[in-house]
C-alpha cells in the first residue's frame, strides 16, 4: 500500500495507530515533509491543491510521539516534536533564538532571525523570516518573500480540508501583519504594516471608480494597507476593519526590501 492509503485508513480507524506499520508510515510522511519531498499544499497552475492526507498524517503524528526533554546548551524544552537540525548542510542561516520544528521545510538561502516555524510549514528559497515572525503549522511561503518583524502567519491543521495560509513568491509582508485562516497573498504583493487578513476578510480595491471586493485573497503585485468600512449593527453603525488595495507595486520597488518605498510610490504618507 502507498503511504497515502495507509494514512487514510488510519484516519478512519485510529486503532490502526497501534500497529507498527501505521506508525512507520506516519513518521515517514513527517520525514518527507522535513526534507521537502512532499508538501501540505502545492501550486497547480494558477491555483493551489491541498493534500489533505498529509495534514492527517501531521495530526496523527502527535498521539504516537512521547513527551521528551530536549536540551540545547543551557536551554531546555519539553515536547513531542524534535527541533530541526543540520542547517549548515541545508544552506540555511539560523540566528539565535530562532526555532524550526522537525517536519517543517526550509529551502536553501532562508534566513531565520529569532523567529518560529511550525511543523508542516514550507519556506521557499531566499526568504527572510525576520525577528519574532511566526510561520504557523502548514503555512506555505514562497521564495524571496520578506516576512517583517512580528508577522504572524496562522497555522491551519483542522479541518483537514481547509487551505493553509499561502504567501506566494516575492511578496513583502509588513511588520505586525496578521494573516490567518487560509488567506492567500499573490506574487509580489506588498502588505502594509499592521494589516490583518483572514479567509473571510474584506479586501477592497479602491484604485478604480468603483470598489472591487475580494475575500481572503490579495492579487499579485497589489499594495495593501489597513482600512475600515461602516457596518450596521442593532446598536448602530460602527467601523469594521478591512484591507484596502491602494495601487500596484512598481518596478522601482522590486529589488528593494523597504515597505516605505512601495507606499510612497502610491502616495501614502509614511
């Protein structure tokens, strides 16, 4: 049987987790995730495919693992999942106190400032994970992405059919942005500091004569800042957060890592 078949059967019948063959299959999937041989989600044309069976393996990995004390110099951890190792051979720069869990994948040229990458996540070549940024479980981050300080990419394990957070190649994510619930950021988009986007967030393009609305998706090369809109409630009208697309990224900012440059190009005071 294939790994996928074994995982699917165990998902339906958890008693199979008592069998060594099933345990070995779950651990083999996590090892393949760690090495980048498989992914929780992968691009298919202009869309993304979620590999639900891989997420199921991640969820079943926890109950088969025993708690263990991990010592790193003077530091001590107590967890079920080991930390990634052998960074030099992978061509990854890891600054103390950066942590990546076993079962996540970091491509060559990734830089991790003091930050965190969770199991199931995939981070592409040349991406910067800046100070105190977090890459949640199963999040997919493309190549040459810049996750600025304090960015939070949410983890998505359950429900298994839910899409993870996806950041496509070349995107710039501003400080303290929060991107969760399976939202998708298109290639080379620029997300301003403090923007919050969920899978159901309103993202309103205000560059034309009429607003154009997206849900949980930022188109390629869009420049996005925090915004709000008026919503009626029984108690009255109140402002609700949203994200505003105010323009397109210009070629002059393509080779820069400054969010200020992109915002100035679109006449936003910084």
